């Protein structure tokens, strides 16, 4: 049964949900119309063809990421907060972020985070090339960490696994280190620790 009053925003909402759950390949006009309970012609009327729909969805994703509001008492703490928000955004929207990248809008997507970092780096007293280096280093750290996380999550089961590889010999007679490396990785904690160390080093006069 066709549901009346379907809006452009409702179409984009449903399209975004399909992409988040099943990836871009799942986004067909027929499937989208079925999700909305409307006719395919109604989808075309609101957003044009599939390419136009993808463009609109990408633009919306970039806009929704929006301004990042740092938290913390010091510039270093606020830089870390920006990094954590950016990591969370990248983690929560992998398929949409991939679409943004494919359409050449990656730099625009990162701009709000970069501007927030610039403000905090300036507050720490850095200017020019050194300030730019901090912004780039934090951005690369976030992106690199997310890529490693995604790779570990999607990798096949490892044989042998880390729990089998780490022992007294491989850990150079450091049993505590062996136990830690053989155990599960707390990626959130590891990310925060690495960013704090990076920022502390970069902001030191």
C-alpha cells in the first residue's frame, strides 16, 4: 500500500539507514520505495535518479558530521576530545564515509575537525607550519587507527592467534607483557592513550 506524503527528508533518512545496515550496493530505488511504502516514481520525483540520490546522501552526511565542539580544561585535552569525536564518527558511519571518499569530498568532511584542532593548537601557542603539523598528525592518527580497527574486525580468524604466539620466549622474559599482548585489545583505551602521548609530544615547546 502506498503511503502518502513521503518527503525528500524521509527518502534520505531511509536511504541512509539502508546504506548503514547493508552497504551502498543494497540501495536500489525499488528497495527504497518498498521501505517507504511508496511508488518508485515518487522516489525519482523527490531525489532524481540513483546517482543524484547518492550525491544528496553524501552531501547530507558531510553536513550531519558538522561542527565538533571540544571539551576539556586544556588545549591538549580538547585536542584529544576532537580526535575521539572524529574516531567515533568514522566508526559509526563506515559505508557513508566510504561514499563520501568515493565522491571526492573527504577533505571537506574533515574540515570541521581540522578547524576545531586549529583553534586548540593556536590556544596552545603554536602557529604556522608547526601548528599545521599537529593538525595533520592528529588527523592521520585517527584515520590510521580506525583503519587498523576495521581490518582487525574483518580479518579471518588467525591461526595461530596472539594468545598462542606470546609466551616467555617471544616476550623477552616479561610474563606480564606476554599476558597483555595475548589478551583482547581495548581499542578505545589504546586510542586515547596513543593520542594523548602524540599530543603531549607535539605541543611541548
